[in-house]
């Protein structure tokens, strides 16, 4: 029952795997559709739960959801293609290089390798040049990185 299938990261069935938003992108489904399938076929606590206020699947829940998607599409479970990298990216510390005064949802940051990237932050009013923030890379073909965690409460201070 707890066997590890090909391409699956070896974890116990109780470990948290990834958030619903990332899993939907990895499956190629809209989040609303995945959410409705979760409510119909999976049990809260056993297959999924809330971690920091976000729906997160357990490894066993991901495996069961792949089976549900396969049944829905009329294909075998092994034919369900899931991008294993989505939702498992490492967070990076980025330094703010520029705060856009007109577009308040973005800041421009520098990576350790010198690359300049843009990060969506919700509202950049309290960000200052030189601050360090945590962000994850974009999923799919996107170009905008995403801020992870809270925004600063005061100008220039976390």
C-alpha cells in the first residue's frame, strides 16, 4: 500500500507533498476543478489538510488524486503526467534593486548569480532598495517570481 512508484519522491504517506495551487499547475488542471475533485473524493486529514492556511496535499493524497484524474479522463493511472518539479522549488534570497513607483505590485531584485528578476509582492510601498526577501521561481512559462512570506509592516523593516 505504501509502495513507492516510479518517479515519486520517497516519503512516508503522512508527509506533506505540495500545495493545491502547485499541484493543479503540475497536473494541468484549473485549481477550481482540482478543488471540486478533492471535496468529492479525498478525506481531510488523511489525504489533505491546511498548512499555514493553505490547502496542502499529503503524498498519499497526491497518489489518490492521480487515480481520480485518470478515472475522470478514462486513462490508466500511469498515463497521468505530473510535472514533479512544480511546487518543490528551493526558495532564494533576493536583494531589492529597484522599487517601481507606478506599478506597485512589482519590485526588481538581483540573484546571487547577477541575474535581475522581477518579483510580484502585492504592494511595494514598504520595500526599500537593499532589502532582502525570499521568493520562489515562476511556474510554467511565467517570468515573474513570487514573494514567499509576509510583506514588511513598516517602510524598510520586517
